[in-house]
C-alpha cells in the first residue's frame, strides 16, 4: 500500500475516508495482489468482486473457500457450473450456494486457481496449540512465532465472541483467534506463491475480516514481501462506526437471512 506510485497512494488515502461506489471497481490502481473481501452469502458482494476481476484481469485467483487439494482438481478448461460443483464437492463444503461463486471462475477462465483454505481437521488441531507448530517453516515470515499485542488479542477475542453470538465459553476464544491467524497466514502464503508462479496480478477472494490491512492477510503479506503492491477492498452490510482498515471499502444492502443467533436462544 505504501509502495504505490504517488497518485495511487493519494487515491487509497482518499477512498479510506468514505465508501467507494461500484464504478470505482472498474479503475482500481495497478497492483500485484488484490484482496477482494466479502460477506460470504451476499450476492451483491460477489457481483462487485466479479466486476473488479473483469478490470484486473488476474492470471491467478486464490480462494479462501478451496483447499489446495480441491484447487488442483479444477481442469484446464473451465467446466460447467454443475460439473464444477461436483468436482469440488462443494455441497459438502459448508460454504454458501456455489451459484454465488461460479461467476468468479467464469470471469477469469484462463487464470490459475489456488486454494488457501485451512482444512477442517487442521483447524480443529490448531485450537490450543502454537500456530507456528501447525504452520511449519514459514511461521516466522508471517509473524506466527510471536504472540499478538495484548490490545489486539483482546479485540480479536471480542470479535470472535460476537461472531458466535456471545455463546462460546471464554476459554475457547484464544484458540479461535489462533485459528484465524493461521487462516490469515495461509492466505498470505498462498497469494505469495501464486504471484511467484504466475507473476500476477493475483486476486484473493476471502471474507472481509481476512482482508484487513491492520492484522489480516494483507498485513502478513506485506510484512513477508514488502516490495509487492497490495490493495485490499472490504465489503460491508452496515456502515462501520470508524474508518475500517482497508484501502477501499464498499457498503451494500444486507442480504436477507435468518437471525443466526436464534440457534443460541
């Protein structure tokens, strides 16, 4: 973000002051890696992602929703939506309807697709363990060998509690934060690998929480590879109280859905 040409730096600074419109997605500043955040089940967020991708023309796309094993199953010639759904075993993945995601493959059919999902078994194993032990040799590169600052740890535990309707026992929250740190690092690592293989530009499709520039995957990526030009776009359904930590951000109408907290009442 600080490595753009001067004009691009100014644009990012101005955009952070208020939400951008969808039209801005047609003319994003040049970047090596672009994080496109989402609320997973919001169709408008996926429409915005596809619009941005059409302008970026990525040669590689990293998906938070795919494991590495799933990504390598994708054939060179993009199959139909139904065939792709079966190839990826999407219906057993726990993610929203594949119809929301298939247009993101269609808009970049010749791109290489990479999976950055932390497998469920690995996520379960990570709770209560040192994230550096789970991640392996690159842990230091992505900051997993160090504890979080106390204020950030507290803020992230609060976010995890709120995301689970404040229904989780407090002793589980630190482990859930560590899992999120692993996911951020894996997204950053996979984006870096995708850039090394293809030369970019690379698009990363992920939840808005992982696209934060203050502690998410873009933060870890720029720490590991500070010479890369990185842009992060967050998408929200409610106007944030404060300026959110993204280069650009968009507020859309919320997607109709049942209250997820009803399950805990």
